[in-house]
C-alpha cells in the first residue's frame, strides 16, 4: 500500500502528483476498515479526504497552525501525521482520540470538540504571530453546519476586519450559504479558481503599488467589479463584506484545483475564505446514501454497512416518545433542539408535530432564549440538548429563563460519562451548574419508567425552569419508579449510607451486595431530585440515632460543588454531619476516551470501587 509509506506530511508533499488519487482511495479504504471496528465519524471524514491531502501538500502543519472546528473530520489528518498505526485504538481507553488533541501530536494545533470556535481561535493565533514577529500560516477548517452558531460569525467579523493573514476553509457538504445559480455563476467560479486568474490579479494589484486603493483608477475598477459580482455572484458577498477575499466555490474532490487555490490563498497574505464543496460519505456507497446515519456510527460491517449493534432502547428514544405522547394531549408543548433531532430522540416528534418542532442549528444559546420566549407567551417548550453542549447556553439559562422563573423544560441528554468521545463530550458539569441557578428544579431518573413520570411532572406539575438529566444508552438492573419522593431508601443498612442519583444507583446496589457478603450492611439512598435540596429531605434518614456513621456519595461529575458536598453541608448545618464522609467523583480530572464501564472503574465509581472505599472506611472505624 502507498499509505504504508506515509509517516508524516513531508511524505505526502514528496509524492508525485500522479500518485495522489491512489493515496486518496487507500485513505478511504483505510477509514472504512478502521472505523468499522471502533466506531466513529465516518461520512464527514470520507468527504474530507482530498481536502486534507491538499492542506498537507500546501502547508506544513508542524509549524503552520491548522485549527479544526468540532474536529470530527480530523481522522485523515491524524493518519497523515504519523498516527496511522495507532488508528485501531481510536476512541478506546488510553487510545487515539477522535478529536484533535495537542498532547497527541505537534500537528494538532488546538483541541476541538464543540462547534463554531475555530475562526476566533485562529484569529488569536494570527495575532500572536504578528505580535511575536514570527512567520507561519494559520488556517481554520470549518464546516457549513458550524456556521449556524453565532460564535462563528463573531470570529469572522473580527478576523475579516483585522487584516491578519488568515485562511478560513469552509467545507460545505450540505448547506450552501447562498445558492449560486446559472451558467454565468458556474463560469465565474471556474475562472476565479484557475492559477492564471490569481497571477493576473496579483500582477494587476502590483501595478498600483503597495496601497492600490489609494489610486483612483484602481478604486473605480474595484467598485465596478464588486457591483457586477454582487449581481452575478451573490454567494461571495457575505464574506467580502466582512473583509475577506473570497475564493470559490471549489470542487472539494478535485485535488489539483484544491492545491492551486490553497497556494493562492496562502500567497494573498490577507484574510481569505476558501469555499469548498464536498460530499459526505464520498467513495463509500452506504455512507453516501445515508450520510446522517454514518456521521457518528458504532461498529459496522465494512462490506454492507450494517451496524453490529442495533435496535436497543435508550433514554433518548424513551424521552422522545414520551414527549410526543404528551404533546398529543396538550397543544402548548413544543420541542426545541440544536442540530440534534436524531441524537436527542426528537425525530418522531418532528414528524408528528412539525409546526411545534424547532431546530435552531448549532446554537444552544439561541435554543435556550427561544424556549424562554415561547414560555413567556404561554407555550411549554422542551429543549432537548446534550449536557456538554448545554454549557454553551449557561448565561441564557440565568438571564432568560431563571430570572423570570419561566417554565422552560430541559431534557439534558448524555449527562455524566458518555464514553468514547472523551473529555470534550462528557456531561460532567450540568449537575454542578444547574443547581446553582436560583429557581431551577433538577430531576434525575434512573430508569425509563422514572423518565416518563418525571417528564410529566416537569411539564404539568412543576413551575419555573426544570431540567431532567439522563445518561447516554439504556437502563440498568434498576427499572422501578420511585419518583414520587425526592429521596428514597432502596436498601436498608446500619453500617454505611451509599448516596447517589441517576443510573449510578445500579453500582451502589451492586456495591451493597458485595459488602453484605463481607458482613458490612450498607443502605442505598437514591436522590431523585438534586435541586432544590434542603435538610428536611434528609431528616427522616439522618436525624436518627440509627443513622450510619459512614456516608459515601457517588456521582460522575467533578468534585468542586458536587452534590455530595452540598448534602454534607446541609447535614452539618442540621447538626447531623456524618462521622466519615467519602466523596466518590471525578475530582479535578477530565475523563478521557473509553467505555462508560471502563471509566467508572478507573474513577472507582463502579461497584468494586465503591465497596472498596466503604470497606476501608469501616476498617478504620473499627480499628
């Protein structure tokens, strides 16, 4: 294989141009074969093969800074920058991350996991280069989907006005900024992407010196050209009005043209947008037919594309169906998502109630604010959003939802550890920041039955802003419904109290079984509500002489401000502080990639880890 001879971008630049099509085909075959075993982002990477090869032909990412937006299209980049042999560990415990990570390689300029920040980050790097009087290129690679986020336009607005040499590559694989129509538009696009045009334009500008806009002839011709272009080629005006030179649209699978255009963009030494049209799933029939299905995919058969694990019920799917059922009886219920209709289980709702379904794109802040507006006018909005992305709407949660106690319901999906996507995607902050917002109610179902009941409570029984947080995937051994009370005892025990919420109750129950076999009786307390908390919730369990001396609080969130700390403070205020307190959480460590079970084991949040902590504490107490 030609690919086996590629160990760095220098090897890509050294290849004869005639061998590049073979390299691209081998990259696609390698992607399908590798991702079929590990799962990951397939369609987006298949569509970015030629573009990534072209970037590495023209730029040196060991020095030049390439900033990915979101980063899910970085697999080809990783393969070409010396990580091909580690690709089988993609998204595995202690393996290769599915996103750019500077600790992995000097070629990864910046961590990427959330959308729309790349242009702003790249502008910061370009400004640093200027201040340090250094000489390297800065690129931002952003997809059309990320342009639904407001941060992208903040970055573009500032970058265009800055005059800093900067190349923004817009990988457009689904949504056109402005549809270019007609033969003249196509002709102009082809003309502007040819090297002869670039060289002529460069020569023409040089005739008028270093500041051509001071020459009246150049200014007249420039205004005339711009006016004609706005009529004949409207797609370019958005970026040019911001201060960019616009090149494109370019066929993102025409490698020679891509290289020519990127070379021209590099030579212009100003803010440039290179608009590239690509096809998601390119070169793989089943991924091209269903790019959404193969955007983020689990292990599959590389020949047929059939998933190896399908059809399992999840909290997301249960949430979506339950919400649709409620919407069928109450016309005030609306669903809001931020480009995650499938992921949050809302596809069925969208089909059944299209007039009450709103997708705001990758704009979580907009989702929260729009939901607040709906609530202010009498609707019951439900914003279904991944926990990690809800972080982007924090100010709106306070300012737009909480201050007026508007009845906004949040379906906080992927709460807690989520697995293979790693540190940028774990939902380990919402249990910390949501309870800190005055007026918020935060519910934590541990089973599908509880999710259905708590959703109805949130919609029809509670007031003010309400969040229901639930994990990725399915339920565990606990499948009951204890949602009537904020705190319940699932198991009696006199030696220790195991306090937790959500699906971690399964590990607590299993830990209690392990301890019982050793003669240590541990009670299991399950919080159904983590906000608001008050001492009266805990009085029946702790304000007694029989209350255990050891309290262990287990949660898959960070330590500072965690639920365990808050409960301990309430008990201390009520004069019932436990003699021994054990806080089992993530501490101050960002969890990496791995299955949820592997990560729970690493952080000692599984049954064995919880039991070991209680065993040690009980031993010390008896000593």
